């Protein structure tokens, strides 16, 4: 079998030599590039979602409107959060009244403490007077014991009331703080029913109509820059290692047939899309077209390298990727950069070496 293959190659070479239809390598400029599909998108493009569920009351903007940071986009209605906020406000007012009001629990306990202080002072005075008499053997043991008991009870009662006052004060303070937190949370929940813009830009799409049910899973508005656009490209995993930020990009848009726009690679996303086995790359226009819309498509060539005056041959004349047919037989050549049609020959051929196309 090998003998027949060798004889076939020899016959092919002889045939090519006899026809004398070979070509010479030529000196020319070569530009190597990576092809990619193109989609135009506004810079800072994002979709706005609702944090809470409800019913869309109104779209407060229209497609094409310019918006600023903080501008309302859509209004959602849901009575539950407003009722929750009102309930939380009532609870907060009650907690503050219990703590600071005229008829507070603390004032009642303080009045009890004031009464207990008076009783304590009176029982203390009676006890120490009776004690001094008892030490002089004046009076009865029963009177002494009674005065002492009243003194101890008054002392313990005063201490208990003071502890109760401090404990009640701490509890009321805690209730006030909890009510304030609940009220603030309820207010935040009610404010979330107005979706606002996060950027200065333009409204590109509205996804819901008034009366439709809204949840936190579906987008409501699409917003992006009104003037700055990005060129999104998808590059095969074989070519991604050749791409670098700053490389020139030649952009062809279907909407501008025959025109070529220059751009520069601005960002390379490192994560591969497993669905289509590609990497996402972004580029910016050096001089963009006058009119651009999201979703415009086209193609691009990312310039990897460029050389002037190199020895080149058509790629169609290669055998097995790095061999050519010459008058002296099959020759292995060292190759450099290449484009869709030509490839650089770094060694193995000269500009006077005829080469022949396989299969002729």
C-alpha cells in the first residue's frame, strides 16, 4: 500500500511538472485576524426588576425616553405593605407614649417609690428610736420587734420598687427601639413599589402593561446609555488565547452595508459559555456610526498581527498543513501568520521556487 502511495505522489509531482502550471511565492503584506459575529448593545445596559410583588399601576416612562438617576420608571400597587406601615406606626406611637407620655408605667412606679421612701424614712426613724430605748432597757420586746419588722419590710419594698423601675425602663426602651426598626422596615417595603432608574440613560423596552401582575422574577424595564454603545463579539475557544485588550477590530454592520468601522477590544470575559462553547468579548468604536440601535448585527475581524513584505503562498497549495509540492518533490515549510487566503512562509521556499496545487 505504501508503495502505491509513493508512486501516486511521484506521479502527481511529475504531472504538475509536466503541465508547468505552478506558481511562485510572492512578497506581500499579511494581516492575521480572528472572525467573530457582532451584536450592538448600549453601554451599562441593564434590566430593572421589582423587589416586591403586586400589580403594575402605571408605566411612568415610554420607550425612547431619557431618564436620570432616581427617576421613577414604574409604579406598583399593593395595599398590604401600606397597611403594615400604618400598623407599625401605631405600635411605635404606643411604645413612645408608654415610655415618655404623661400616664406612663414608669411614672406610676416612680410614685410608688416616692411613697415607699416616705414610709421607709418613717419606719427607720421609729426603729432606731425604739432600738435606742431598748438598749436602755426601756419599752417592751414586742414594740422593738414590731418596729424592726416594719423597717425591714419598708427597706425591702423600696429596693424591689427601684429594681422594678429599672427593669421596666429597659423593657420599654427595647420596645421603642423594636417599634422604630419595624416602622423603618415597613416604610422601606412601601417605597419599593416605585422602581427607579439607577443610571442616566435611555429607556429601550417596557415589558409589562398596567394591570398585569408583577413579581421579582420578571424584568419590567430595559435601560442603557443613550450615546455610548458596545460591540459584543463571540469568539471560539480555539481563538480566545490570541485576543488581547487593545487590539484593533474591523467592524461590518448589516445596517451599513459596505462600510467598515474601526474599534478596539475593551474587555474579555473569562468565563466560557458552555452552551455555544464561546467567549464573550467587548469592543468600543473609535468613531461610531451616527445612528445605532440595540441588537444591530454584523461581523468583525479582530486584528491579531500584521506584517509587511513577507513571502507568502496561497493556503490552497498546502499539503497536511505544512508541506508543498515543488519541482524537487514535497518540501516541508515553516509558516507564520495567515489570513483567509494566504500564509507566510518563513523557511523552506524562496521567491524563485515553483509550487504546485495538490490534485492538479
